[in-house]
C-alpha cells in the first residue's frame, strides 16, 4: 500500500481508497471500519516508547487478518507518534 492511497480526514483519522478507515472515538479508543463491519481498538500512552500504543494483537474481530497491516499504514498519518503492538 502506498501513502497516496491513504487520506487524513477531518476527525484526525485516516481513510483508504480500499474502503477501510480508522476513526478516533476518544484518546484511548479507535474504531476500525471495513465495509459494513467495525471493531474497537484500544490505545494507551507508553512513557518508555514515548508513543501511543495501538493494541492490534488483542483483537478478536473477524477483521483481524487485515487489521494490523491497515493500522500500521494508518499510524504514519495519525497526528503524534503511534506504535502498533
């Protein structure tokens, strides 16, 4: 996936031309949407990494197979420093 296929949106999230999106619901919660399906993803600040950690490994969603890869791509466009764990 190239950055040209991703777009930062007004709520601070990211949309993809492939039909998935990441939206902030709060400082510690992201919503990942793909088509008509969605799942929630926890975010926590890590002082040791000086970054906000996105916990993609704890997902039990049917969206999980692509979730981690999409969050990695989206994290480069999110405001601040994010690490997908």
